[in-house]
C-alpha cells in the first residue's frame, strides 16, 4: 500500500497500525520479526496453547474468579483489555497476577491501576478473547462457562495451578472455630484451618470441584442464599489431609 503511493496516515487508518510502526517496518523490514513473540498462538495456521501453560492455568483461575475482558479504544485502533482485580490486602497476589499475565503474553507491559480497596492488574492485547473464549456479554453466572478442549488439556496438565488461581480470586484459607459443650457444663473451643471458595456460577464451581476430584481432594458444598442477588455456592475443604494437600500448592494469600 505504501509502495503504491498511499500516505502513511491513510494506511494507518485502514489497518489500525500506528504510523511510527509503519515507518519503522518500511525502514527496517527485519524489525517485523522482533514482534513475533507477541503473536497470538491461537491464530497461527496451526493453533497451539500458550507457551507458559502453567501460568496460563493460574491466570485462567484468576480470570474466572475476579477477571473480565473489555474493549478499549475506538474502531480499528481498539484492543481488548484483560483486567484482574486484586485486593490491596495481598500484595503478593498482585505480584503473582502480574508475573503470570506477563508470562502468558511475553513482550508486552503489564500495568496496574489503583481502585477503591483493590488494585487492577491489566494488559492490552487484541487477542485476549482468543486465549479466554469464555469472554462474553453480561455476568459470568448468567452465561455458560465451558472450557475449550485445548484449555481442558492445559488444566489436566496443571490442575494445581488452576485451583490456586480460583482460590486466590474467589477463595480463602480461614481458621474455623467451633464450641463444644462439656458434660460438666463447661465448654471447649476447637480450631482448625479450612479452605473456602464462593461463586455464583454453577459452571465455575463445577470446574473447581471436578479438578479437586482429579487431585483426590475431598470437598463439600452448600448453597448460600442471598437477598437481592444470585444464590452463591460455597465449596469447603476441611479435612486435615485435604488442607495439608492444599497448603502444599495454594497456601494463604499474602
């Protein structure tokens, strides 16, 4: 198009590519190869999974819990933004989220933005919906959430990473306290750790529990009825052996 005499500004408008980038490519064609690491693995002639599959499995868990994808910019210049909201109470989670997003999409900067009570970790890329096909209009618990076969293969290979991402988003490790009355009229308190996961999407809950089953981690669940919003399902992991197993690859947020 440039060789035919069309101006940079017009080529930029038609293709949605910055004019400075067009000039760099025309001046040094070899510079195009420098951007190959940011190409979408799902859009290649033979689609492949992300290079860092474990980080992707973890990021998938974060996205299903506290993430979303939205469109930014106008027209052909617009891109998609992957947003993960992390509580300011856990700076370690913010760091893990940022590093996993950078590993899934190498060569691009991951940014943070301060929000009320939380930090938004985000990255811009037009191909985020290719890597997270669960993206769609409306809230996740109002639509079907199902993994693509290639995503399921990644999850099967990195089950612990997915569980860690889900717990780090919509779960927690807490100390449960129960009171037991004694025969003499007194009482005694018992404390033990347990993991909780709470989500309104039945599909996302099923994804977690199915993965826990494959990891041989027992769990229980109950529906938490709430006023004015969609009922939530609470998954609890409380046996001593199961908590120890979860501690080995999840642990408390920090």
